[in-house]
């Protein structure tokens, strides 16, 4: 046993000094390991709570009805626009009268309609952007053609000797 071991009091004393030093150090600098453990515990608790929220057996009639309503705006806008063209060709005077009526709509109402449509489709596009699958790069580079048989290179490398 060395001099330090005799002064501290053997292996048990050395372990006590090490523990004391660690405890004093953690007062000034928090333990990174403990911080990571606490972060992982908090994340798992949040994930477990989220998982419990989505453990419904099957959507009821009202849920299916609302899901159906959520799918209506895009087809209605698309087919409604095509319907306006058909209506303009079928009844040009009626179409012109309705367009005059639309011209009487105040500008702030048009801005409001634009904002509602933009936020609806913008939120939808953002959802798809955030939930897209990651792009995986190819492991190898582009395929190169096999080297051509070159007699000069063979001679230079000494392959014909």
C-alpha cells in the first residue's frame, strides 16, 4: 500500500474521498448523465401520455362525419371552378349578372376569403411537409463504365512482361 493509501485509510477511504469529490463537483457543474436521464424520463412520460390519448377503439359516426367534411373543401373548390366555366357557357347573361354581384362585394371581405383559403391550404401543405419520409441517399456513387482495354496502360504497368 502506498503513502496516499495509508494517509486516506485504505481502499474504503479512497472511495469515500472520490464520492465526496464527485458530490462537491456536482454542486458547481450539474451531472450531464443525470440531466440526460431526466430528459429521457420526461420524453417517455410525454410519449406515453400521447399514446394513451390515441388509443380509441374505432371512430364513431360523428368522427367519420367530421372526417368526411374535412375532405370536402378541395373537391368543392375544384369542381366549383369548373362549374363556373360551364355556367358561363350555358347562361352568359346570368353569369354576367352574378359577376356584377361579386363586384359589389367589399374588398376587405375578399381579403378575408383569401386569408381563410390560404391558411387552410397552407396548413395542409405544412402538415405534409413536416410528415414526409426522409430522403435516403444512395450508398454508392454513380456507376462508372468499366475501364476499356488499353494496351499502352498494360505496357506501362508491366502487365505484358
